């Protein structure tokens, strides 16, 4: 029974990420006030191993950090996305969120200047505000902003 539940969670997470990818790439107008353009991208890396995702996350981090997200819990996505959007609005942008294999233990990792700069963080336990603060602190330490 746990395998079926995990498979269903993976399918739901896949649907959420697919929706995010479609939304992020759509060019239609958005009817909302106070909308700011976000510059981060979401990369679907669920079909490769965890270590290749980590290598990819370390790349391209000369000016902005990347986040690698593992574990496949769709309920955490809005919190992670909103934290990145809030950090960016404060002047601390993230280059990309790489969504890794859902079969891995839930983990959020941040990469800056080509290296893994955080311990593995349980994305189910970190608050949105704590993640915003962490992104801000990483910028101050690694990017002198």
C-alpha cells in the first residue's frame, strides 16, 4: 500500500510541476495587479539521478544561487516557489530550481559559486520565511549584495 501512495504522490507532484512549467512558459497576458516578473526558472530533472542533478545545480551559480529540490511532495511546492519569489522581490534572486527525482529522500539543497553551501534541508519542515532569510544570507555571503 505505501508504494501506491508514493506513486500517487509522485503523479500529483508531476502534475504540479507540469502545470508550473506550462505556466512559466506561457506567453499569455495575466490580469492581476502588482505582478512582478520573476527571473528564476524551474528545471524538470526528475528523470535523472540525484547526483547529476546536484552537479547541474552547482553550474551557473556565479551570480545567483540554484536550488535543488528532491522528494516529490507536491504540497511543499507553493511554499518553495513563494519564498523564491519573495527573496527575488527583496533583491536576492535565485537562478533556478532544479526538481530532482521524487524517489529521493525529501531534501532542499542550495548551491552558490559552484558549490553546495547548505546542509540538506527538509523542505517539509523549513518555513517560507526561514527559506527567504537563508537565500538572503547566501547572497550576502557569496555574492556581496
